[in-house]
């Protein structure tokens, strides 16, 4: 994965991230759920333009945008074209389970990374990761072993533009933060 991968519409990137393995400092798993956010999207942090908080979203594609949600949880996003990003909503944990369990204070693998706050807590993502390039340590990516079946649905946890079907998931995965309705379709 290179800058060209991220220098696209966030909806395409969000879809294409399903099944990709994400590694952060030796911990990680398969991305099973994402959400796309575009610059003209009322639910996007970039909708009203650049601010100190969202400035990374207006920089080069392929950087981490990390913010705190509800003053409690860190959320990891991947910057795409200016003003757009993809939120990593859930992972199927694969590497470093013992460390993830320790950080999360629980052993149930289905709950280790099911939700953006849990992903960040399990992987140790904090504001220190904000603005870091995705093309080197601590980040690493591996493509899917087989083309994934992908399901789509409405984004969750937002109050604006809720009807956009910009939430993507790995069909049948028990590791998503909230079940999808409908059948999967092959990735393009």
C-alpha cells in the first residue's frame, strides 16, 4: 500500500481496506469494519474547514488522523484526499493478543477490537500517532489473502448524514462492532 492507495475517494479506500491486515508496533489484525468521511459530509470533522484538531485531514494522503471521541476514546482514521478520511471501526485480532487483552482488561477476542475506541486501546493508539505516516513504523499493512466479501450499511454513532451507506464490513465477521443487515458482495 502506497500513497496512491490513499489518494482516492474515501469511500473506495474504506471498501478496499476490508480484509487488509493492520499492524501497529507488532500488534494487529484484519480490518473488518470501516467508515468513510468526505469533505462535503455533514458528519465529517472536515466539513467546516481546517482547524487545529483536524488539520491532518487536509494534509497529504496516507497519514494517521487520531482524535478523542466523547472525551474518552481515541479513534484512528486514515487520511485520503484532502478533507477525507476512513475511520477504522473494528479488527479481527491476530497478533499480540496477550498484550491487547492486558490493555483492554478483558480476554474475549470478539470484544478486543470491536469499535473504534477498543481498536485504539488494544493497539495503544493515542494522540502521539496523530499525523504519522502510514508508510513506515509503527504502521504496517498486508493485503488480504483472498478477496473479501464486503457488506455495506449506514454509519453508526453519528447524528448527521446517517443515511449514507459508507460503513463497510467483512461479510459474516463476528468481530464487527455492530452487525450488518444483508448479504456480502465480492470486492471489485
